[in-house]
C-alpha cells in the first residue's frame, strides 16, 4: 500500500514536472515569436523612415532643379551702351514679356508694350531669344526674337514740334507708356521735341528724334503745344 502511494506520488510529480516544462517551452517559443515580430516591425519602420527621407530629399532636389530651370543668371551684367541698338516691340497682344532665361519656361520679370523701344544686343537678331537691357546698359532679361523688329516704330506718324514743361527742370523719356518702364532719355524744360500729333488726347505721347526716328514715350502732362 505504501509502495503504491509512493509510486502514485512519483507519477503525479513527474506529470506536473513534464506539464510545467511543456508550458515553459511554449512560453519560450511565444517569446521568440514576439521578438521576431518586434524585429520585423522595427525593420519595416526603419525602411519606411529611409524611404521617407529619400522622398523628402528627392522632392527637395526636384524643387531645386525646377528652380534652376526657371531662373537663369545672365553671363554679363552690364555692357557699353554703344554696343547696343534700339529695336521695337511688335506684339498683337499689346505687350510682350521679358523673361529670366531663353524660353517660355523661365519666369516673367517684366513686360514691354507693343511699339515700345528696347535696347538689344545686335548679335542676337539671328537667334530665337534676344538679350535686352536697361537704358544704362544693365542687363534686363530675354525677349522672344519674333516679338522684336529691327526698324523704327511701326507707324508712319504725323510729327509736330511741342515743348517740354516741367518745374523739375527736365522730364523723362521712357521705353513704354508708364513710369514703370525704363528711362531712355531726358529732355530739359522749355526744349522743343517732335511728338506724334495723334497723341495729344492720350496720357503718354510718342516722341521722336529730330531726324524722325522713334525715341520713346513722354507723359502728356509734361508737354505743351
């Protein structure tokens, strides 16, 4: 009887021991699975962060490339005005754009009205885009060649002499009809100047050199007959 109880006790103890070891083994395997999943999640997160960094860098590079395409730094900043010639804008839309580079993909930095005079580089008449300059020879930008005519203003006006009247002692001649256009010359108070007779009813008058070549635009309220 005692032997039987001892054997039963041994069987129970061994059984509990085996059950405990089995559970311990399952727990260990479960921990390994959890660690493996954690490792996979960590790897996935690192890959996503790397992809995100790459995308940010790529977008930044793309923006920089786009900016580089829309802004072009001129090779020359200023030239002697004796090397430049006066040409005229011819655009049925009423104006044409000055751009930062040689192409319509470049940004617009200014506008000239149809008929306005503009300083250009004579070497560019054979090219698709022409360099244009301010009246002091400082580089301005680029204008499409097919919007520029290499001749006098595209009209045959009736010219008459009028006189400058400006209490400042002089008034400006500009390349277009407005104070936002570059100054191409000055005429002293009291001096006679050739003007287009059709412009006395307008805000800006076309003015001409004594030989009849187009000069620019002058504010109507600075001119008297």
